[in-house]
C-alpha cells in the first residue's frame, strides 16, 4: 500500500535555515517504528520562493526556528486518502 498522505509545501517566500525552513528527516518514511532521528539526520528544506517541497505524510518533519528578521511564508496542502 502506498502512502495515505502526501504533503505539498509551497514556498511563498524563500525558505532558509535562518528564517525557520521546515526541518525534514529524509528517508524516515522507511524507518521502523520507534526509531528516533539523530541531529545529523535532520535537515532544513531550503527552497526558493515559488518552489514546492513534496513529501510523504510519514516523513518526520517539523517547523524550524527562525533566527532572522525575514518572514517565512508558505502554503501547506495535504492530500489524504479518504
């Protein structure tokens, strides 16, 4: 069975590490249940405005922390099997 949920994150402004880009753990959708990511597994999804990041709902992800005055805006759309 394929993923039950797919997320599309549309960047309305640049997503950078310093303005809180979404953090993702690539490949985590394939991990066994209960595995905890280590710091080196976590990466900011840095993308320019107008880009889209697409990932499975089973991929570990979280909002990043902004250390910048620049605003990060985006649109998150989830496609979920009914």
